[in-house]
C-alpha cells in the first residue's frame, strides 16, 4: 500500500475523484484509531449512551 500511495497514478486518482489523502501506515493508523475511540466514547458519554 505504501508503494501504491507514492505512485503518480494514485495521486492522479486522488485528483480525478476529489478524494482526500488520508493514508496512515502502521503505527500512525493505530494512533488514529485510538484517538477516534476516545473521541467517540467521549461524545457517547456526553449523550448519556
């Protein structure tokens, strides 16, 4: 996936489809998921769920 992410074809696909580049490999993706878990948990707690 990292090799694909660095390719000109992928950059062109991002542009063509109006996609955001949110690629997070390895530990960075794990950190993102942990942060999202905390954020969603906090919102649910505030809502009383």
